[in-house]
C-alpha cells in the first residue's frame, strides 16, 4: 500500500509533465552557451574537469569527449556532460540570484547542491530511512509470526496473508533502495530501475489490498484476481524498458492503480470492525495530506531540501504506523482463527 506513487496521486502528474516539457533553466540562452563552450573545452571558467581528455591544441583525444569515460567513472563519478551542466547551472543561478530572480528548474529538476558527488543528498537520506523503516517493519512482522504467535503443527502460521506481506516487504525495500540510488545519481539506468521497481510495488500493493480487504483466502480465487493484474503490470514494465519509456502513459497507469488502491483501503477502514482501523485511517489521511507537499512545489531550501524531499520524510512515520497495522492484523486474525478452532 505505502509506496512512492499512491500516496501522492498528483505527484505522477507533475513528474510526468516535468519530464516531458523543457525547463526554463535549460532553455536559458546563457546556460546553453556555457554548456556548449564547456563541451568544446572541458572547462567552465577556471574549473576544468580532469576526466575530460583533450590534446594541447584543444582537439579531443580518441574521439568525442563524451565517449571517453570508462565504465567505472560513469558510475562512480560525474561524466563531462554532467559536470558541464552542473557547473553552468551553479554559475547561472548565482547570476540570477544577484539580479533578484528566483531559482528555475534545469532539465526537469531544481538546482541542488551536490554533497560528496550525491545529486539530491536529502532525498537520498530520507529514501534510505524509508528503506530502514520497511526493513524494521518486515523484520518485526517476521519475529511476531514465527516466535511470538502460535503456529500450526506443520510450523505454518495461522495468519493467511503472511506470505503475501513478506513479498510486499521485499518489494518495498527494493523500491526504496532504487529510489536512494536514483536520487544520488540520475542516469537512464537508475531512472528505469527506480520507475520499474516503484510500478512493481504499486501493482503488487493493489493486488494485496484487494485480497486483504475482501478477505480472499481461497487459492484459486487469489489466482483469478492476481493473474490479470500481474500480467498487466509486467507488460507495462516491459513496455517502458523495451519499447518506449513513455512518461505520459506511465502517469495514467500509476494514477489509475493508485486511485483504486486508495479507495479500497479507505472503504475497508470505514466498514471493518478491526481493532486497529484507526491506524489505517491515519495512514490513508496522512498520505493524502502529504500529497500537498508535492502540489506545493518549491525550490530547495539552501539548495538541499525541496518539497519532494519533505514528502519522503513524511512517509517515514507513516511506514512505521503501516507496519504496526500489519502486525496488529496478524494478531487479530490469528486470535480469531484460534477461537474459531476451539
């Protein structure tokens, strides 16, 4: 349920538009001239980049400079193009600030200050904390099931949804891991892994929401519900990665699955007599309020903290509460089944 898309339904809309349309910063003639000159010389002002190789007469060595980067440099360090764009952006923003102009986006992103080579350090930290929170939640859920609650004679749990929640925990941790990687270095590979893992989590969360809310325990019924959704999500991910990385279509898919999932959990919270339904309400309402951080998009404070980073921060306590509800649900269902068996 709790993932990077359904909480903020409009996030996908804003992100999709930002990725499709050119930003004001990279359309700035001064910025473009700076980048073009840097591409020709490997320098921005007095700053030259050692991994841009040029001969003494200014002619690139062994072909175009952007093809000279070793693989390990492309991953561990910023390549020439990235360094040119970043340093030109920094210089241009200083000029705009001196003239009293507000910051603008460059290539769909606000101007962030790199910290030890990390592109968006605060978002990376909060993504890592979300990952840690999911790991803590999943581990505590595992300990509860197998060491605190009674087990059947075959050592299996009474809770019928335990296996599904284990898979959810692994997908959630995988998604936040790639979120941290993507925010640390935005390249084509990390973008695809971040989007794909998030869509996989969203799709699986929808399946799990349907199965738990409607208390579907029969294996055949579970397969009938899951199979078409799994097929659709898999096809969508394959389409994005092998045919066309279509931000607009991905936006439509994510919004549709997110809306359905949010409605399902809201209805379940409203009609169930679950003793911990208040936790579910807090997560649903809190997630909806967190959406406002993405609607009210603002430039990064001190070039480090923007609305998206703060949104990542709000999901940390919501994740803790969400896993608390999952543990309570396991205890509630186990107690109910034990009483029924007597």
